C-alpha cells in the first residue's frame, strides 16, 4: 500500500472524494432545476430551429458561470478572512489553478443532467402541447 494512503493521507483522499461528489450533486441539481424552469423557452428555441449544440452550449455556459462565480466568491472570502485564523494554511498559485480546474470539470460533468433534460424536451411544448 502506498505511504500516502495510510493515516491522514487516506482520510484526506476520502474527504476530497466526498466533497467533490457532494459538490457535483448540488451543482447538478441546481443546473437541472434552472433548466426545468426554462423548458418552455428551450422548446421555443427548438421550434425555431436552434441546433442541439446551441442548447447544450447555453446550459454548459450557465454551469461554468455558476462555478466561476462560486470560485471567485470563495477565493475572495479566503483572502479576506485568512488573517483572522490562528493557524495559517497557504494557498499557493499552483493549488489555486488546480482547484479552478477541478471546479470547472465538476461543473461540466454536473451540467450533464440539465443537458439531458433539455435535449429531451419536445418542441410542441412551446405551443402549449
């Protein structure tokens, strides 16, 4: 067994896994809910001939904006309150970039549920059907 998998390393890996899983589920549910609220508008887009690629792009952009907004707010809070704590945790630029990449990947994966719902909508829904 690798050394990093013993003791605190294993707990850290499991904690990160749980954190990423819960975050992905929360983001997926938010994107799904936002997509369900816009089904009539999505049906209208389909009715006027918008390709699926455009609809997928709209939902993915929405998920990425949500993730980037959360990242910006989180980093701003870190920078504002980091001096108030007795123990210091250094957030190096490389770690911030890795965190950004992870957040963007989680948002992309989580948007899949909303994309699936949007692609299944019938264009007749726009006409009240």
